[in-house]
């Protein structure tokens, strides 16, 4: 039973990670002020820690 709870929490964590990354990707692609290399830099950050860099990106823009 504990294994199911752990697997459920891991699934929720992965889904939250994917949602934050996709939201940040949309914001990055919609920003016309970013250059090609800046967009790639932000995309890489979005893949690693999307929740942290979501708030960092929002503060910046």
C-alpha cells in the first residue's frame, strides 16, 4: 500500500514538472524580445527546474 502512495506522489510530481515546463515554453516562445540563444538558454532551464525558473522568468519580464 505504501508503494502505491509513493508511486502516486511520484506521478503527481512528474505531471507537475511537465505542466510547469510546458507553461514556461509557451511564455518563452511568445516573448519577442529574446534572441535565439537566449530562448535556448531559457528552454534548457525550463527542462531542469521549471517551477523555479518560471518565477524567475516572470520577475524578469
